[in-house]
C-alpha cells in the first residue's frame, strides 16, 4: 500500500511516498528557513505564500523521485493540524483536490501523531539503547517490527513538549505538556538571547560543542506532575547574559549554550524516564525537531532502563514521510476523511 504524504503545517513544504507505513520511496522537503531567518522567526503570511509557490513542484518531485504514477498510489495523508492556519490550508486543499481528481481516499493527520510515526520509518540510522550497554547508534533495525505497546512518546518540537502514553495504534493519552514555552521554542529564544541566529536548536547545539555546562541555570521539575516549563530557564539565561556580560566573549557564549542545553536535556530525560517507570511502558519513543539534538538522544539512550527509539535527525524535523506512515495506519483502520476535511490549527493529541 503506497501513501502520498503532504505536510505544510509550519515552514517546511514536504511531500513523500511511503510503502506499507515504513518504507520511504521518496521524501522531499523544501525548507523556508533561509527566508524566515531574516526576520528571526516564522512570519505566518510569508509561510503560507511560500507553501503556495512550492507545494505543486514538491508533490511532483516526490512522485517522480518515487518513479510512480497516480495508479500506484493507494491513498493521500495530509496534516490538518496543529499549525499555522494559512499554511495548513495549502496542504489540505491540494490533498483534497488530488483525492477528488484521482478518486483516492484521504486521511487527515494530526502533526503530533505524525511525529511519533517517524519511529516506524525504516532507516539505517535507527537507534536503540539500554542502560549499561554500548549504544548501537547506527544499528540497522526495522522499527515497524520493533515498537511494542504500551510505549511512552516524548514529542519535543517548536510548538509542543508533550508526554503521551500510546497503548496501540491511534490510542493516545496525554500525560504532560509544557505550561509555557515548548522545548524547541525555548531553544529558539535562547539562541536569540545569545545572538546565535535562527533556527535556535541547531545553533545552540553547534555552539555548545566548544563550551562546558558550567553556568548556573535553573531546572523546573514541577514535582508530582508530568508537565514541563521552560520559560523560567529562558528568563534566567537572559539575566545571566546581562550580569556576566556573556556576549562579550565567544567562549562564554559557548558555555551559556552548553549550560542551557544541559538544563533542557536534564529535565526532558529525567521526567520522561520517571513517567516511563510509573506507567510501566515497554519502550520510549522520542520524536519532534528537538529529538534531532544529539545530546538529548545520547543522554536518554544512556540513562533509560528501557529501549529508546529515535528517528534519524532528518526524520525528527518536519517531513511528509512521517505523515504518510501515520496515514497508512489510519487508512488500514478505515479512518477515511471526507472532502469537508478542514484545518484545525489548535488540534491536540490525547
Ligand atoms: O518538529 P519541528 O521541525 O517543527 C515543529 O513541529 O515545530 O521542530 C522545530 C524545532 C525548532 O524549534 C528547532 O529549533 C528545534 O526543533 N530543533 C532543535 C534541533 N533541530 C531542530 N532543537 C535542538 N537541537 C537540535 N539539533
Ligand atoms: Zn513538527
């Protein structure tokens, strides 16, 4: 079963063809980062216009790179929320037009659920770790055979930091979420404070390599809850930068980046493992753009008593292969949407 996935929820215009929910046949992502970085963040008006310009060429390229015709496609999966309304509309409207013209079933996909399904995509850089063991970061594994329920999903992206219990396909229960900034948003704001550019996550990660996590920054543990909070950390970083005149010295900037990254990672890892133990899950599934962070991945792999599944970095950030993988399970399950499918910008999961 071959699914065409379409993703336009934020600043990536993406299309992909995926077979049987795991095998990537093509995966095309047109990023708008260069345009938005001039403004230090995403400008919604510009994002939707760029999606309009890019979407048809991106879908055509995904089809031609997969060497398939429309007769070879069995269904369309498209992100309908959460995200920017104007951006989501571009993908949803094109998906409905194709579905109608080619008489294909359509599945509207929750972007957060799609991030989780990046863990089902077969990839040579799949990671699995157990405590006390050498971590085979480059182990070749077919995850569609490897996921066992129930599992705990940590979704960390630009807009969300959610801990979700997944009992089976399509069965989600939200355990915790961020009370203020999402983890990716915190990285982006910290990078702005440190003058490191946009997007902040990769910039902080690069700067942190030459620094040490030696500066005092707080961790919001929110004991007794599975929620997260990162805005206090961001404010503390701002005060530290003013007080210690961090921006006057590149090595202090590197130390600040390393200290900030370490504070975020400490909280994400500890709270995820705590919830995994409490709910007696069999696995932890990491996903979302922040899961591309090597320090987060390694720390979770090193300290988890359970197997941890992490997509390779290019499947952690927004892409349409994860949407197609998720769509496969929806369509298999008979979850077909009508032509009245609409965008839901504030959609949540579980
Ligand atoms: O999932 P994603 O591509 O888009 C959303 O759904 O939001 O996540 C984007 C977020 C951005 O905030 C970006 O700074 C962050 O993921 N990110 C990272 C890294 N790569 C991307 N954060 C930390 N380390 C990274 N290497
Ligand atoms: Zn995303």
